[in-house]
C-alpha cells in the first residue's frame, strides 16, 4: 500500500464540502425551515401580531425559575440529610445486634442447632447493612419519598430487640 492510498483512507472529506464540519470551530446556525402557509414565519411558530406573546419575554429567564431551583436544592439536601440520619440509625442497630449477640448464649442439644443459631446471629448483624444497601440500590433514580419510606420501614423491622427488652446487663 503506498502513501497516497493511506492518506486517502484517512481523509474524511473535503473542507470545501458544505456538509464538512470542523470540530474545532463553532457551528453556524442551522437554517430555519419555513412553513408554506405561515407566509414567511418559521415552522411551528405562531404568527406575530398584537395578540401574540412577546418573544423577548418568553426567552428571558423567569424569576419564578430561580426559587424552584433553590427549592430543588433544599429538597435534595434534606433527602441527603435524612438518608444520612437513617444510615446512622442502621449503624447503631448493627452495633446493638453485635452487643446483644455477644451476650446471648445458646447451648443447643445438637451441633446443627448451634450452627443454625450462630448463622441466625450473623444474619441479624448484617441485616441492617443489607437492608440499607438493597434500598439504596433498588430505589436509585426513583422518588426520594419511596426511598425514605423503605428506609423508615427498615428502622421498625430491624430493631435490636434484645437491647430494647433489657437482656443486656
């Protein structure tokens, strides 16, 4: 293969071609398609007249849009704070389960009963982390109220009962 053929293979077009686009330069505005029955009006636009809305008012940024973004930012930070508080509750629950599992002893009749009991203790310890991780993974991109609802339900379901009923000294 000679050098000319390699250059032709790497050539993407003629810069004089109107469809050729240089990525380093700003793009010119695209021509506006005209609607045949609008008499010179761009397609999709309403004809201008005394009853037509002002075009500058529609293109100007709305003052009402600014508080909406502030509200959205406040809501996002509130959801993040609530998720952090619930994550702290789940961490405290895990510590409570670790403390309660360490104090409760079972002397089972068989080895199978003791192994299953210890497996249940292990599941009780990791249940909080599993619930939190599962809720965060499954509600990603969803409504924050749904996420917070599932996290709140988990705080009721995963309570370390041995700590609350006073098994610990």
